[in-house]
C-alpha cells in the first residue's frame, strides 16, 4: 500500500472529499493540517503555491478533484463500469456547480454584493440543485446515487451539503430522499467514527 499524505488547512474545504475517500475505504493517510498563520511561510514550498496537495510515496500531486477521482479509482468508489464512472463524474461536476454558489457569497467582501449572491443562492440555486439531487436518488432504488454501492458521487453530495445544512438545519424537511441519503452516509461504520472526531470548521 502506498504511503499517502494529504496537505490542507485545518478546514473541510477542498480537501474533505479526499479525506472522506480515505475514510470510506479504510485506508490510512497522514492528514497534514497547516495553520492559517503559517501559510505565508509554507506557500512557497507547495506545488504551484496552493492547497490541497497530496503525496503518494513522495510524489506530489495537486487539484482537489483530480486527487479525489484518483482515490476513488484506487479504492473502488468509482462505480462498476465505465458508464457508471461517467455518471459519477457527472454528479461530481453538478456538485461543484452547486458549491460555487455559496463559495461566491462566502468570499464576497462587499456587503451589498454579498447579500445579492446569498439571495441568488437561497432562492435559485438551492431549489434547483436539491430537486436535481433528489430526482437522481429517486431514479435509483438502491439508496445510493449511482449503482448499488457507495461512490465518489455520494461522498461529494454529502460533503457539499454540510455548509447549507449548518446554515439551515431544516433544509431537507421537504426532501426525504436527500435526508435518507445523508443518514445512510452518516451511519456508515467507517465514516461515522470520523465524523464524530473530525475538527469542526465553518467550511
């Protein structure tokens, strides 16, 4: 088994999907969390001056989704056929489109623009994407998004919903499929222990 080291800030952020892949697969990795105060000194030592990055037996690779997709392929989290892999990729991209909505308003510094972006996310993006994800679950009777086992798509959806649910705990009240799916992930024996002990962060 290769030696894995994952480098990121002490946040869920862009590294959490990779962390969830490791956890779901039961594969050991070193979770290197860099304090924000240390970033100016650390930045020049990273590939391309950004986080996250991962070391695989000392080989350094970047880009959060590339890392997650690699791990999914290694850990049997990428479906059982090339078609399932394509559909998992499709959902991962949908998740990223949804993520952009709240990342944009979270990062915006201008109060007026921030309010506009927040309103758009709450009034347009949330209903649109929750309906999409709910239908995907309804179309597949297994309780997972694709196929009959846990995949990268399920982990990506679980991860992206954490921030909106933190802001609005009743978000899934009218989306039973999404609520049941989240419960399925949270009660996974391997993932459950990690969720109870992982550091808390806003994002």
